[in-house]
C-alpha cells in the first residue's frame, strides 16, 4: 500500500558520558528514497570517482557524487573520533514502535548506515529497498537471512502473478549480495581516507560480514527454518 507521507527513523545514541547524538532519517514513503539534508556540503570523499566501486554503473558526468557516500558522510562526521567497541544505548523510534539496545557503537551505527546505503540511490544497493520499509534495527544474521529470503520470494511471487518468470531457487538473491560485497569493498576504501578512530569503518565491516555470509549460507540456512512449517 502506498503512503502519502514521509517515513521517519529516529536514531538516538546515548553515551555513558552523557553525550547524545540524534539523527532524524526521512524517506519518501512511496519511493523509499532518502530525503537529504540539503544544508550539508560533502567533501572530496563523496566524489564519485574517489575510490569508485569496481561494479558501479554510474558515471561522474551524470552523477558527480556517490549517492551513498554523500548521505553517509553527513552522519559519519559525528563518529570519526569514537571507538567502535565503546558501549552505548541506542534508541530507534518509528511511527509504530521504539526499539532499544545496549550495544557497541559499531553495531548501532551499522544498523543506521543500512538505511542510508539502501535508500540513497545506488542502483545496486537499491535492490534491498523493500527491506527498509520494514526496517529491523540490530538484526542478527539469522534474522537477516529470514527477512532477505522472505522479501525476495514475495517479490518473485508478485512477478509470477503478473505472468513473469519467477526465481524460486533464489539464485538472483545470491547474486545481489555478491554485488553488494563489491560495493562494501569500495565504500571501505573511501572511508579509510577519514582520519580519526575506527567506528565508521568497523560499522561498514560488520555490514560486509552479512553480505559475505549470506550468499554462502542462505540455502543451507533455510533448512534451519523448516521446523517452523511442520
């Protein structure tokens, strides 16, 4: 169902020192595209041809900025001097509910970065857009596999109902995540150019673990869910 409004995901990082970082992430409810903070001026880091991903289909003539980095740079500037393993309480507010987790900065930041990466306009990461509409903060690998497989198969069912060929073996999903691995490698190369601590880079590495694990384990892991359907 289309919704004629914006979607909001508010992330609050509550540090033991009393410091608080808050981010109000707005998406167009129909396109699921990030509504950027227009006042932010990106640096050289966001130039498309600066450590451009090997499989990037964009050209700098049409897209002078990497859409993902342009949006991530806005939030990562606040984390460049924070250590990844520092403990923090993270609150995530949506219209329907509030999530809370006592976790590391790396895990909380990685959860928030996932929204920006999928919704910024990258043609490769955009294939995961349906999962953003039902964003699950702090998801485990098992939860991610269940959500990715379910979301992909629902899309294939919709194609099937329209008379189009459907990929019931999920070979396409595996290929999507293999492409995402290349994007993560390119983004990591960019972010290594940021001086400071390691929270921003380790958060991306944590996301990359998911991208690497899923293609290798998804079909095997799905057998672990069979007991739910006895």
